[in-house]
């Protein structure tokens, strides 16, 4: 991809999503009472922290030119494992859910890098496997967490007046941004997405970096599952359906190309907040009585929004390439 196209998408991803986010906040502030109140703001941050973690892992995966369809099921599995271990304390619950996510991520990494099976097929298979494992461990029902051990503080607690899940997501994004922008690992991730064969010819450790990217994606999804269990007081084996679509939509809205090679961690976070506020505004509209949309419509809107953004991406890419030629 030529430099003109890269600059175009970087500008759209970094500034377009931020402008849209600011415009949405302004509309909500002017239209709804208490939209920017502490309760609503903190509730949005607390709930969307799970999606933010999943989207962060997806961002790195898509930058390499891959895809991870297993993140939703991995989060569900992580929530069940965390709930089962929660009676033993906060740390066992946290480490258990994280380990479950890392196990799925390791499977993805090994199959994709060692067996050379396409990421779409690999992660589709592990999505089904993780979902089945979650249902087996939970015996096809929600698994209640222990409230006595303090485990629920990971999802329901606050620190310095800020939700604990939001703190976790913020730290993860700070680390992710530093890794992508200031380390050789991040430069290799971008190089793999631009041209993996060229990256190998340059002597870059493409195979190892790609494996670590999928491992990190699984771990972040497992961590999101821990927050899910702690926040709602139960491991949810059938939760996580559609989370991969939300993550992909947030990453793409943030300007990361589905073909790889271009991406931004900060813009991905803005994409998560943008999508989260869209659904928050729909809830406010429901409260005003202007519209009446059930929760199922969120999936319809999410899918339509993703399709629209991908279509715009494709169109802009074609125009940029025509202008450069």
C-alpha cells in the first residue's frame, strides 16, 4: 500500500473517530438530562471496559492482517473459570480466568504459526471449542461467584472514585500503546501486516511475534471474562456472543485496516467509547419514549454499523489508490 493511502487512513482513524465521539458526547449532553452525570459516565466506563480489553487484543491481531473470532467464547470461558475459583480468593479467580484465556490464545498461536492454518478457520474452531468447554464446566448454567472472598471488587469496586475495571482497561491501553509505538515488537506487528514475507526477509521474528499477538488476544479476552463474572456476580457460559463483532467494529471504526499494516491503540479505545455511547444514547431514547428498541436490536445495529464502516473503508481505499496512480 502506497504512502498516500497510509496517510489517508491514519488521518481518518485518528481524527475522524475522535470528532465523531466528541460530537456524540455534545449531542447527548444537550439532549439528555444527567447524560454527563457521574452515575451514567461511570456506568458506561465500567460496562464497556470488558469490550475495551477484547478490542485491544483484536487491534493487534488485525494489524497483523489476521482475525480472532474466538474472543467472545474465550471471555465466556474465562468468566466460568474465574467464578469457579472465586471462593478461593481474588487472585485465584483472576489468574484462573486469565489462564483460560491464555490457553485458548496459545492454541490459536500454535495452529496458525505451526500448522499454517488460516486465522479465520483456526479461531472459528477454537471459538466453538471454548464455548463447549464453558458449557461443560458450568453444566449449562450460570456459575455464581463468591461474594465473601472479595472477588466481585474486580468488577463492582471503585478506586479513587473510578471503576476498577476501567482502571484495568486504562493500564492495558497505556501498555498497548507503548508497545505498538515505541518497541521493536510493535514495529514488527506493523511490518507483518504490511507484508509478512518482506518482514521475514528483513530478519524480523514474524512467527514469534504473530504467536505472541494471538496469545495476548486470548489473555485479554480471558481478563475480560474475569471482569464479566465479577461485575455480574456469575460466570456466564453463553455470554460473549457477538463480542467479536463489537471488537472488530471498534477496531475498524478506529481506522485500523482489515488488511493489516495500519492501526492505532488510542483510536481503538475511541472506537469502543463511540460504540458504547451509541447504545447508551439508544437507552436514553427508550427512556424518553421516542423509540422502543429491545436489547436484540443492538446486535442488528452493531452489524449494520460494522458493514457501513467496512464499506466506507473500501471506498476510500479505492479512491486513494486511484488518486495515487
